[in-house]
């Protein structure tokens, strides 16, 4: 069997940074409406925060534990960390240059400004003085740093002011340091009152800095500098000592805010001695310090995009219609009995799922509802339907994943509310995150008990369903109902996995089944039978899968990968991956659906599910991937969703063998194709979609559009 070298793989962390660069590129793209560019700028900053909180924090722990094992790309943890620092600094420089040279001037040109306090008129100053004393001063706490007052415990990602001041004692001037934490409860920038359409904002940190003399009476303020600390935010739960998962997660949430520091951000101009003092306080080295020439906590700028102002600076509004299959439908259970229903979000409304749950909650023939919840966003309609169902005497069981990163507190809150309403809540599994998106409704129909199932690639979250591209399917196929029943019994009871009929499930058989299907395409190619793989996902990092794809490429399988984020595979390597292309699309909506197509010698198969091709999804999470068995729906996925995504030559970026991404450059005669906007246009035109046959006939021979040549 062919062996592959470290040079054939891209480092996971560096690949993620390249993804974040693609997000930043959208903020730089002047073809994108201005406030949408501001959103991408904010997302870039929020993404980097999480990267340091989780990935960099984990690397630093490995380094401190003297872990020297190399990753599949050949780098040790220390080598990876050094590469991250080098690439990350360049990204941060680009990020804030984007703000200073592109976004802020463009906003000012549209009368959205961030003036300095010294630019304010006397009337503005009078208003600000009143605002500060009424709204800001009461919640500020100046904290001195001296032998009697040790350095305060600062919360993760909180914005703070390091203040240098001088006071006279016994005729001698003495310098002191103090910290003022900017209250997170206050908006990070202050809108000035305007009646002429202008939008002028003051940074809250600057407002507090302007009034520091009020906080330290009798002292001379020598200077102040904004800074913030990023801390390790991973939850650490000792599974062997665990008695109560809910309590363990709650305890760890308190610890998260005070985890070890992993990054110090401080504004430029801070004196070296103060910067060094902060480094020593938080046990950080110079490589952990990022000097910022712009707004710290850039994610807070997202508030600038709230409200309905400046529509000319936004994407045109889009209200997703209902799927043509359910438009005007008053009985969703009857519609599902007519055939499988495929929903493509956000182009088709998530309301269908909420309507279905509402109908189930009130339907006297519904006996039981079982559902997994990963990130609900506290959707009151969804949670309310489950509560209503329980109050109406139905057996309602919800598997809540408490460890959905950064949604833990919200999930705990809603889990308790569900329990209070009579819902039986199961708090996931100790060793595995429950990431599958599955809902099972048991109903007494006229012809007997029938099980209705919803499976999805995205969360049961109406908010993200408007922002993420996902697929969902409603079905009452008996084998799907049986598999869903078995899955929930695994999650809520004590049983061993004995295989499922239709579902591919992690951590049980998903990995080996995907490998087997890739190997099958490899065998077909060697037999000169039609062989092709098209796979769409968020991330690809599993080395066994990558090696299987390399072997398939070497056998002649044509492979097209649509990978939004991390991709550790190098395409286009002679003799290794010449037949593989990788593209990434970053656009208005977050590409989130996971789809894989196998040509299978003219007997095409399509699988859809919740799992990316990463070790964590294969081995540390419960995932469900299912086949699209209805021939017309399968044809829709292949010829409409995958083909149009592959045809994108406006927002698609191609990965080259070096690990860099390049925008697709269509020829002068080529039609410009922007897949997300074409999906919107199709949805608004309500083009008829293939209807489900509900039958089990042999699937038709389907072909994708001609495969484009790989980029040079």
C-alpha cells in the first residue's frame, strides 16, 4: 500500500488560519455591501478569539507537558505554535489595516463616523458629560495595583484600561498603576444624539479614559492603554470521577472565565515596561502579545449592523419561502406520507420544521416525540412546542448536549425549563458529544403506528437556519423510523450498538463505511468503470480518509471537494492528488451542509448528515449520516445543489498544492456564477422542484455538470 509523506498534508491549524483569511477577504471585497463587510470584519475577530481560546490553548498545554509527537504534517506542537504566531501576526496586521484604511473611511463617507472626543462640539461635550455621570460612572470600579491590592482577576476577553498615574506623598511624586475594567453590560460604543441622519459613535473605552481623573481624584493621569486577555476556554471534565454531568458542566463554566491566559492584546503605544509587567502578570511570553492599532474586541462592532438603518449598505433582504412541497399544506404528516420532503435552508424556510412540531404538540394522535438538541439558540417556538406536547400528555424525550461549545449555559437553562414542563431530559453521553440532528415523532395513523423522522445537517435553531446553508429531510420510511428508534434507545438507555439499517453513525461505523465507499470507487476506477466522488463539508482533517482519497485519485477517480474551512489534503500533487480539486465558498451565508456523492459505476449514491470528515466527528461525537433514497430528491441534490455549487466562479476559492487559496477567475466568455445568489433567485421564483416519488425503483443514471479543469 502506498505510503504518504508529511509534505503531502497541510497543518490543521494553519489551514484554519487560511479559512479565516478568506473571511477577512470578504471584508476587503469592495463589491460586497459596506455593512456586510463590517460583519465579516467582526466575524474574523470572533473567529480568532475562539481559535486562541481553544486551539492555541490546547497547543500551549501540549508544549508545557513536553509533548513532542508530530502531527501528520510532520510538525511538533512547538513548531505548529511558532508557525501560528508568524501567520497570525500577519493576519492581525491585515485585519486592522482593513479597518483603518478601508472600512472606517468608507463608513465615514456614508456619514457613519467614530470621532475623537477632542473633535466634539461644546453641545456634544455637555451631552457626553451628562451621559457619563448618569450611565457609565456608577458601574465603574477603579482597581489600584500595589502591595495591598494585588492584580485583579480579569475575566476572559473583557476590555480593560491600564492606567499610569502619579500622586504626591510627603512632597514626593510617586507613580502607580491601576486597572479599570470596561463593563461588559454597556455598549462598546456610544451613539451621539443626531437629527440630521449622521451616525456618530464614541468608543466607550475612550470615554472612560477621558474621565479617568474623575475616578482618581488628586492624581495626575500620565496615560492609559486598553488591553484584554484571552483565556483557555475548553471545559475539562474528569469522566472517571464524574457523578453528575450537569453539575460538572456548570462548575467548569465558572472556571472558564478564569482559565490560563493564552493571549494579550494591547493597543499600540503602550510603554515597554507596562507591556512587560502585563506579560509577567499573566505568565505570557513576547510571542503571546499582539499590539493592536484599532478597536479591541472587534466583534462588538456587529452592533453597528443592528437595526434597519442604511439599507443601501446591506444585502437585499431575503425572506425564505416555504418549500413548494408544503406550500398551503395544512397536514404535514399527510404530506410526509406522500413522499420524502427535502428542505434546503436558508433558501427554503425552517418554519416547516417548527410548524411540524407545533402540529405534533397539538395532535391527539401523536404519542411520543424524541429529539436531539445541540444549539437551539433558546428558540422559544421550538422549546415551547416540546413543552406544550409534554403538557398535552405526550411522551417527550429530549437529548440535550450540555457541552456544545459556548452554548453550555443556554442549554442548561432550557434543559431545566423543559424538565419543569414535564419533558424527560437526558444530558447526552459522558464520553461523546451528541452532534446528530434527529427528531422522531410516533403517531397513531388510521392504518397503525407510524414513525416520522426529521434528519438534518444543521441545528434546530431558527436563527442560524436563516444564515447557514443546510439540508433537512422529513420521511416516514419504516427503516428510517426503526433506525431513529434504535438511535434514541442508544442515547437514553443502556445497550450495545448492533448496526442500523440505513443510518451511518459515529462513533460506531461511519468512519469505516466512508472508507469502504471511497475504496469502492477506487476499485471501480481500476476496472475502468465510471468513478467519481463529490463531497461537501465544513472541514477535512482525518488522515485515513485523506490517504484513501489519495489512493482513489491515483487510481483515476475524479474527486471534487467543497470544503469551507479546514482542509489538510493537498490537491494537485503529481502522482498523489492530481485528480483532486478543493474549493471553498465564503459568501453571504455560512456553508454548513455535509453532502457526499459516489458515482458507484452509474449507480449513484448520495449521503447527507451532520458529520465533517474529522477525527472528532468520527470518533468523539454521535453523528448521523443518511442516504437520499428517493431518486428525484437524489437528482435534485446532484444536479441542482452540488452542480451549482461546483459551478460557482465568483466566490469560490481554489486550494493549490502550496496550501494557498486563489479566487476562481472565469474566462471572458464564461457566465459569472454565484451559487448562493442563484439559489436565492430560484427560491424567489418558486421554480418547481422534483417531487418525491416515494417508490423504491432503481435510481436513474445521473451525471453532474462537466468537471472543470483544476486551477494551475
